[in-house]
C-alpha cells in the first residue's frame, strides 16, 4: 500500500521552525530524536507503560501512614511529615543557605547510586541502589547508550513545589553530561531556555515520560519546572546522571 497519505509524527509540543531545530520519529525509542542549537534531546512520551508507572510512584512513596494518592502532603506539617516512615526511599527535605538564611527547598529529594554529589552548596551522600531504581536505570541505559551511576530523585508534593532555572553543569558531571529524566505522577511543564536569548521550549513531562538531554545542552541552555498552582497531585522526577569523580 502506498504511504502517500501517511502522516508525519510530530512531538506533542512546539519546536521552533528555524535553522538548527529538527525532530525525527525514532521507532525503536517510540519517541523523538530532537536537535536544538548546541544540544540534543530524546523524548519518549510513554516510555514506561501505565502499569509500571503506577507501581513506581506507589512504590517510591510507600509509607506507614498515608495513601500517596489522597494524602494532603502540603498540609501535613513538617513534624508530621518527618514522622512518616517511607518504606523504600529515604526522602529528605534539604535546606539551602540563601542570603545568610537557611531555607527549605521547594520539593523533597533523595540521592541514590555509587557516588556523592554536590550542587548548590549541598553535598548528598548516596544511598545504595534500590531494586526498582536499578530496573529503571537498566531500561534507560540502553536508550541513552551510557551507564548511569547515580540518580537524583525529586518529589514535587503538588504544583506549589518547583525547581528554579539552572543547568546541570557541575564539574563532576563531565564535559557534556548526558542526563536521563524519568517522570511519574502529575504532568508538569519542563521549560528550557537558551542562554542570553528569549528562546524557550516547553516540554510536557507526563506519567511514564523519558527525556534524555545530551550534547552541549547544559552549557548553552538552562531548564526549570515552574509552579503550577492549580495542580494538586504529586509528581516524581528521577534524573539519572554519571558522576565522574574517582573517590
Ligand atoms: O523535575 C524535573 O523534571 C527537573 C529536575 C532537574 O532539573 C534536576 O534535577 O536538575
């Protein structure tokens, strides 16, 4: 049969129609290979199916007292939340020093893998790999064609939690880091903006989406997760990384 009328697959977000930008469907990935000036992105909207994604968020938030789907995490005061015993992941509410004052990060986090990691003045000591994290890592190692050795887990309790503009460009991530981002739970926008320009791309990260950033992207672009006040549900983001230190 002729594929004269076959429609070209396009990503579910807008990519500038300009020189230096392109996207191509990758059948093996069931997603897109995207080129942007000084960077590349793999985007697979449904890389993990619903069953695996549902089980993953349930597993990572499993605890002795609250059903993750209905718990009002924001309004559990800090003392109550610090008494929740998470069964599989050691969630931390880290603090940063800003203008001489200690402030809690607007999300919870956890660091697993082989090496310590320092960012924004915080040094995170790794917890040993968990079996589900390893299962996810093995699946995405194949796609990203690297061997990730660590993962930063971010838990956004609801749309009030966010991550500011930054690049993953710490020296221990090496020259052109490959970052594998896996997403479960509430859909949130991941925005990238080109340094010194107004150019932005808004990428929806959904339940089961895989996004891999590579090339020189971390040196020429920043990214963030803005607040989405209407969103009431939890979201987990797992950014797999390669830490190059020798210790
Ligand atoms: O939550 C996200 O998707 C972004 C995470 C991120 O930028 C980071 O961990 O550096």
